C-alpha cells in the first residue's frame, strides 16, 4: 500500500474511534512502530486534532466533534479524474448513475477557471466509444445489464453464489465459487468454479436472470477448491517469441487470460505461453484472428495443429482469385 493511501485510510480509522494506540495501528496496517509514529505526526500536521495520553498504556484521543479536513483537489488531480471519466464513457460500467452524480459533484467543487479547462478538454479529446457529435461528459447512457450491480453487491458479501442463467428459453442454475468478474470485448463475464461439476466455467452476465447466496452447509472450502483447480491446470500448447512490433500489437489488445514475459530489460522481446482449447470453435477462431493481428514479428516455437490449419484457412480466404 502506498504511503498516501495508507495515511488517508488511517485518518478515517482514527476519526471513527475515541481512542487508539500505536500498537493498534501497527497490527491493523502491518507497519512498524516508527512508520506508525511518522504517519500520526503527518496526520496531525494536516490539522486533525489529536491528544497524546502519557503512560505505559497511553495512546491518542481524537478531540470531540473533530472532523476530517475538507478534501481538496489539485489542478492536475481534477484533470486526471475528468479524463478518466471521459476515457471510460460508454464502457457499460456498473453504478453508471452514481458515476454521473459524482461527475456533477466534481464539477461543482472546482473553480470557474478549472471548469473552463475541462470544457475545452471535453471538446478536443476523443476516446474509443466516444460519439464526436455528442461528446457530453454527463451523457453516460450505455447502461450495462441490470443484474450486474446486484451481482457485485452479492459477491462483496459472499463468493459462494447460486446463479440462474437463462439462454433463449432454457433456464439453468449453477452453484459456483466466484473467481473473477471481468469485462472483455464489450461483455461482462463471470469466471467461477462450478461446485457440482468441480471445474472452472465462464458465464455471460447478459444471460443472468437471478443471483443468490449458496447454502452454507453445501459448500466446498476455498482451500479444496484451489487444490482442485491446481490439479486441472491446462498444459501449455502455444509458445511464441515476440519482437517489438508484436509486443506493440499485444499492448493494443490481447485476450484476458494471455500474458507475456519480457526477456530483456528494454522490453523489446518477450515470450508468450498459454493453453488453447482447440475443442472450442469460438476460442480457436478468436486466437487465430488474434495471432494474425500480432503480425509477422513472432517466432512460433509450439502451436496446435488445429490453430495452424485455421491460420492457413483464414489466410487463404483473404486471397481473392484473379
């Protein structure tokens, strides 16, 4: 945890307590005694009124009716927040209505000169997904699936979930331990360990019709789940060496489960190792198209024959007979 983040959290921690000690801060934030004392002195310098209590068991009291200092943003921080709002517009993010009210509050906190700067930035900056004919910061209309926010609220309380999936006219229920919730290619996806089938599965949030907490008595422990997942690790069958041009393409887009390891300190060469499930047509097509997207600056060390054949097939379809 960075120092600025830690100090802010400690400020809120002590503001909610009538009394605290250095030892409590050390345990709570896993920091040394000297670090805790330095943080306290920095918090006092910000104006938080603390009274030190002398003695072996002494600590600190927060003065009655004390409040945290008013949050103020620097000019650069305001621009950073504003540009972050712009860059993530139309990305089907959860809590979109809250994000809109947050943007309105941000604009209300800043000076007229800062507002003028933001208006100008809003006119000249364009990002993917931005409509140049209507680049309005508060026009955040690309609402995600209505179940997404409920799902997030549930997983913050419990990772063991019972999800109801409705695809076309077929309704199925799955008991899962949620591993990740992620956004890829415009879709929100649930990656979970199926407690019945005892394997990892992916479920589109768009097919989610309901989500509930899974009964406690039927749960498999997290430790056993991780043990089963470790035994199901897929054998690597795609091994590539990437040059600088391919790395640049990789940074533009890559499937979420694929990562690279740089092989020199200048990050101009890298290796890519992953598993491709050739029995899934959609995954086979996706990885093939992506390999073509990487371009010619790659060296193939290992590749499934099905992927190679698919590459040849796709390349052949791009050639128009004369």
